[in-house]
C-alpha cells in the first residue's frame, strides 16, 4: 500500500455507479456542484476522484454521505449535451482512500492516498481466476443482462486484479456489494468474495427462471381459456344461442357487482360463479349453484330505508288506523323517541298477545307505516320443521332458505318491520323444534350473525324490528317468551267497537259493496245491538262480517227498487238479520234471595254472571252445576267452608250443613266457565240463602276469596266494568288491590258506576245484602 498523500483533487459523487481501475465508461454529469468539480478538473489535470454515495436518492450529499474509498480517473473526453448535461468518458487509474475533505463549496475537494493491489500465492490466484472464469461463463448463460461477448472478452484477461474488477462491473450487484469489492486490496480475498456473489446471483437467476416459467404456464392457460371462451361465444352466436350459459355467467357477474354485498360475501359469490362456469349445464349441481348465487344476489345486504322519527306524525298514523290500543301505540312512540335521541338502529322485539280479531296483524302494518319501513309477514302457524326457520342445506334436492331469509328477500331492505304471525302455533316433532330455532332470530345478542343452513354465511338481523303475534302465551316456550316484550291486547270495549264500526268498518263495507253513505246509514243504537246481540267476541272480525251482511241486504233492497235509501235502526236490523243470536246479561228486576250478580271476563270481553243458590232439606250434600271448571268448583267449596266457619255470626245452627242440601247453579250451562274471581259472588249468594237476606239488584261483584274471608285481586276489571255498565248495574264491589286498574276504564263508564273497594267478605256483605225481611 502506498501511503504518499497527493495534492487536493476535485471529488465527484456518483449515484448507483462504481468505477474500477482499468475501466473506461461514459458518465452524465448534471448536478451543479458536480459540474463545477468537473470544470476544475478539466482546468487542472483532467483527473477526478469518483466515490459513490451511500444513499443514491440524495441530490446534495454531505461529507458523511459519501463512501471513503473511490477511484482516481482520467477524463478522456467531455461533450455538452443539448439538455445542459455534460457527458464525459473516463478511464479508471487507481483505487484511492479519501484522507480528508479540504473544501465543501462550491464543490468537494479532497486529499487522498492511492491503494495498491496486494497479491498472495500465485498458484492459488491462478486457481481462483480459472474458477471465476468458469462461474462467469455459467452466469452469462442464465443471465439475460450479460451478453456472451462479455465472457469472450473476460476469459483472455491474465491479470487477476483486473479480472476481478471487470467481472464485478458486469454483474447485477448492489452498490454496497460492488463497493465491498472496491475496498478489498488483497486480490485472493477479492476473488473469493466475487465467486460467492456470482454463486448467489446464479441461484437467484435460476429461481427467477422457474418463477417465470410457472407464470408463463399460468398465463398460457388463462389465454387458452379466454380463447376457448371467445370461440364458445362465437359458436353460440352462430347457433342463435345468445342466452346460453356464457350469457348467464355474464348476467350473474353483473348482478353480483351491483348487489352491494359485503366483501366476504362477494368473494363467496364469485367463487361459486367460477364453479358454475366449469360445471356442465346438464349437471344437477349446475342448477343448485345458480339458485344459490341468485339468492345471494337477491338478499338485501346493505340497502335500508331511512326511519321517519317524527313522533307526532307516527301518532297520527297509528290513531288513523286504529282506535284505542293506547299501550301499544305508546310503546311504538317510545321506541321512536329513544331511537331519535340515541341514533341507534336496534329494533325492539314486541309480542302482541290477544284473542283473534283484535287487530294484531293490522297493527304491525301500521307500525311499519308510522316509521316508514317496509313490511313483511311470515306465518308460523303449524310450522313443525326446524328447517322452515333455518333453511335446508344445499345438499338436499329442492333446498330453500328458511322463512326468515325468504322474508328478508321480500322486504328488500335490512331494516323492515318483520311480523312473525301466530308464534304460539309452532309445534315440534321428529323434524326438530322450530321454536328453539327462533331463539337465535329474536335474541338481540345473537341475531347480528343469524345462520341459515342454505345461505351458510352469517346474515345481520339486528336492524330488523320484529313484531310477533300470539293468541295464548301458555303455548310459547319460556326461553322464547323471555326474548320478547309482551303487550297484551285484551280486546275492545263496547264503546271502542262502536267507534271502530263508525270510523273503519262501516265506511269500508259500504265502499266494498258498491254503496254510498247517502244510500245506507247506521244508527248508533243499531250498531250497539249488532255488537251486543249478534256477536260475541273480543275483536271485531265477526262484527265486520255482520256489517257486511247488512250492507249486502241493503244493496239488494236498493237494486230491487224497494227502497232508495236504507236507514239501519234496531227494528230494521232484526228484519235484515233475523232474531238475535246471543243474549247479554241484564240486571235483576228486583232484589233476590240466594241470587247474586257476578262479573266475568271471557275471550269475548266482559259479561255478567248470575249465581243462584238453592237450599232444601237433606243430608248436607253440596251440588255444583253449570259446567264449572276446577278453579270455580274450588271457589265454591272455599265459600261454603267460610260460611260454615262463620255460622255463629250469621246466626245459623252449628250443624246446619248436615240438615240441608246446597245446590249452587250458574245459568248458561252449555258455556264452560272457570276462574277464581267468582269467589265473593258465590259466598254472597250462599250467605243470602242461609240468612234469608236479599241481594241488592243494582250490585255486581268480582273478587277471589280465601278461607278467612280475604278478598284477593283479579284481572280484566275494565272488561267486567263495561259489562256491568251495559247490564244496568250501578255499583261494583271490587278488590282494593285492583285500584290501579281503575285508570284503564273509560271515563263515560266510570261516571255511571260506583266502585266500592273491599278487602274482606264482611265489607262485601255489608254493601251487597239488605236487612232480613
């Protein structure tokens, strides 16, 4: 190594290029500081020191950004190009190590020392040179960047140092690797490093070649398939089969692209489409795959309607469609108010429970209209197969999704009002339990990823507002009932039926039967008679049928010319419909001994219940008639035991029950009767019969009795009060604990009745019995 330090020399930083001694190469110089260094070199002695930048992206490198080793070159030629760049031809002279930077502006000037090559054992160098030439020969065969002519030039080089530098300059190496060769003065080490680099490059090139061949095969296969498809299209076009399978595939592809599916579902759809394309059209699997893709495309994945959260408008819609049902309406308006405040989209799960004909299904439609959502209905009555809910697996012939997914397809949005009609009518058998499958549908914690066996992919039901209807809660499994908010619709009162008839049913039937309001007119008393004596129901379905029947008969009278205008009065009603079909309870005409008026709650609403007690000489036998249920029989026995226990207070003989037979009868024996609320009525009738004290004719009563005479609360006070008002009673004896139910009774009924709250049977007897005659 020569340690002589030369004079200061201009430095020209290189980007991505290394120049070795003995090399002759063109370089383009364009950076301002590089141009000034070049100009100085041309003035001085045509010599430059070329050193590579560590980071080739830097436009203005600093001292620390330049490698310490470089090459002294002689500038043999310089040409100015039209774009302002200088093109120079340089020849490498010596390796050089930078000692210090003497000047940084306007160009770099450095002092350096030249680095001489160091040689080792001659035989070893010769062996390394031969190996290098052979390896370079193999490299040129696999490399597309190095021409074979280069090898012909290299193989004749006899100087080991020059051979290493020339070979390095022709390899596709990184700047750091080339710099490493430049910085190695000991030639055998340089040759060994170079051999290792060539070996690595050969392996990389070999792997690239294999990858290229694989890609080429794949491309050839793809091109072949494309060519064959184009041929198939042309053949189909010539045959006039333009709508063949290829056309179907294109249509399905367009539908999938337009379906706005989640990314994961879209991948599944395209995967199935590829399968469909490859399966022969005559294969059974072809139709199965197509059916599956069409279902995926038809389902709403993201489309939703915007909720109308105007509470006042919603209330107007509900009031317009339905009279009464205040609790249900209030719950819907609460839901809208909460949604407006929280901006939440989770729908409630309501269960409307009530007798047939009270408007459960039509109420669900009104809910959908009030919130501005689409409405869809699924009838669950008689469903026994679990697959009806979860769908059939696609391996079965004729497989279809379950009713939930079918309903979502019909709804066309992800947030409809979904009516599950007759949810209490589902049954289970060997095909599974559909009510258990409904648990996932109606659980807010699970239904965001509902799994249908046919669709297989999770479907989000969390935005759906489910409304279920049922006639009887007892037949709904407990876990399913727990997931729903139960709202009971007990039925309509007589006054509510009157309003519903006038506002909805009569106008509807007049229109449907081709009549007008000027030709047919219903009097209020006729409508009330129709409600009381021609129908017996909680809802208004039979009432609508009777109104329709009246309208038809009125139409016949008008068409036949008998009348131009028909006014339906009580008398006219009986002429058109015949004698009344039912009778409703009437108050007793006078005070009676052993006969009390009870109040009953039936599926048809409220009714009065006459309870009669007869006492005859006998042996103490208790007889119960009138088709009583077990609960009512037990109430009668409890009332009788109470009278026996209080015999002394009622001034009865201590063994009176052994001398008399007691017969308790409730008229209308063809009608089944059951319930605990007749307890105080039976006890009052018994006490009246034994003490010979008349029961007040204007008093009706309801309440359960205990053996100690306590009066327990009952249900259906609203309906019972209406029946009492209708029957002409003026006083009602009711359990004190039912005070909260008085709010539900219409004001017009409350004004006409006196409600007496009682806690013990003694209070009942005080209000119900007259003094002994």
